[in-house]
């Protein structure tokens, strides 16, 4: 078992708000780790910590250890870290460019401008995001002509194009219909063969469908972390059981 991220005794504050409290967890390589919990439980704060997006917030403070393959993330250049640890947000945010240029954008930023190589990267990324067959004849069209579900998979392809090691998903299906959600979930399950995935979701059933392991957060604390099938059939903590059964949250 290879540990991709090792988090020990993590505390995060935003001003006087103690958002995460003594969180320790190892994220395994090539797994989907689902993060569940009610609003304001610390899920997204945990996710944004993995590529230092919390650093952009005012009054942010943390202590504890967060290591990516044994290197403290605070010692990694933020641009390099965010290339290694890509993120897909809740709402799809395509750029006001063509489908092709959306996927190629990050690659061009890193100076890989050979047209043939660029085309190969765009095609491969769209295929990995389960979008190629739907757009291969429309690559020069505006990304805004795509449906919401297609735009989200386009954003996944754009993230894949820069060859990350880890992909963070922050409620990627919150605004999508069931068919689009299924396509995104299919893509995630396939992608874990090459990438490590951390998924924050408010959809408990989604966590059960795709997660290899699931972590339950409540009020900034990690209450329980276990294999998904075990947690959803025999959780150890009654608060986990209550949340999964819909008694609160």
C-alpha cells in the first residue's frame, strides 16, 4: 500500500473559527477516497488544503503535517503543487474558448506547444473524461455550447491534460442530472487506475457507489474512516450511522 498523502494532527483556523481539528489520515495511491458529512463539517476545507487553496483565504492558519509523497506541501512551489494536485469544482467553469482550447489551455501554459503533441494530449484527455465521442467533430465550437454535464467532463479533461498525480473533486455532480452524474462517476472509477482521487460529496449514495474508502467528517473532526462497504453496512460510530441513514445533515 502506497500512501500518496499523509496528514497528521492537522488543525486549520479561519480567524477564530476552528475549521479542522486534529485530523490524521493517509490517502492511498490509486484509490477514490470519498469525504462525506453535513454542511460546515470541514470537508471542503480538507480538500482545499491538499493543494493549498486555503492559503488564498484571509486569516487562514494551520498546524500539523501534510505531506505529498513524504514532502511537506508547504515546501513545494504552489504552481508545481497545483499541477500535481488538480481540482474539479462543483460548478463547471469552462473558459470562453473552443472545446479544444479549453483542454489545451493548461498545457500551453507549461510551454508544450508542438501542435501534433497538443492534439494528442487533447484527444487522450477527452477520452479519459468520457467526452471524446460526443465532441470529436465539434472541437472548434465554443465550450459554452456544451450541456452542463459535458462542461463538467470538459473541466475534468482540462485537469487531466496537465498530467496531475492527484485529482480533487469538490461535489462535481451537485448540479447535474442522473445521466450526467453516472458518466462523471464512470470516469472517476476508470481514472483511479492512473490517478489518486479525493471526492467531496453531499450525495451519500454517490460515496457508496464510487468510494474505495469513505471518511465521515462532523464539526471539523474526522469521526470515522473505513472501507466504504464496511462503513455503509456496519459503521463503528453511531453518528456515522445516523448521517448515512439521513437522520441529520
